[in-house]
């Protein structure tokens, strides 16, 4: 697929690139090679292949979830300088 000057200007504008004249042909060639590769990928036979969310295996390699005691309010309020009825007491800062 050939990239004309208008398409190259638009791509440079959208990418916020300052494309000097001496680099235009090199960038155009790089983009055309990328588009050829994408075209090559689109022609790959994928009939009968199930879509995947990720190319690697989806098995979980972390530890299994286990129920743990979550009420640690007594232990945490014991660390506070002042607490009452499970709440932290702080000095008044607004009059």
C-alpha cells in the first residue's frame, strides 16, 4: 500500500511529529513496510481457531484465596493514642 503525501502529512500531524523533508521518504518507507506486514498478518488462515484474550496460558499461579479474619479493629484501636467504642479520637482542629 502506497502512502501519498497527504496521508503522510495527516499522520505526522496526528502523531504531533515535526517531519523534516530529508526524513519523509525514510518514514514513508517504514510505514509502507509496516502496512505490508499488517496485510500479511490479515491473510493468515485463522479459520477454526478460537479467539483468545491473551496469548499465554490463563492458569492462576498465585496462592488460592482463603478466608481470613478481617475484623482487626480492636488490635488497631489499641495502637491509637486515644480511642473510644472502636473509633479513633482526634483533637478538634476546626473551631
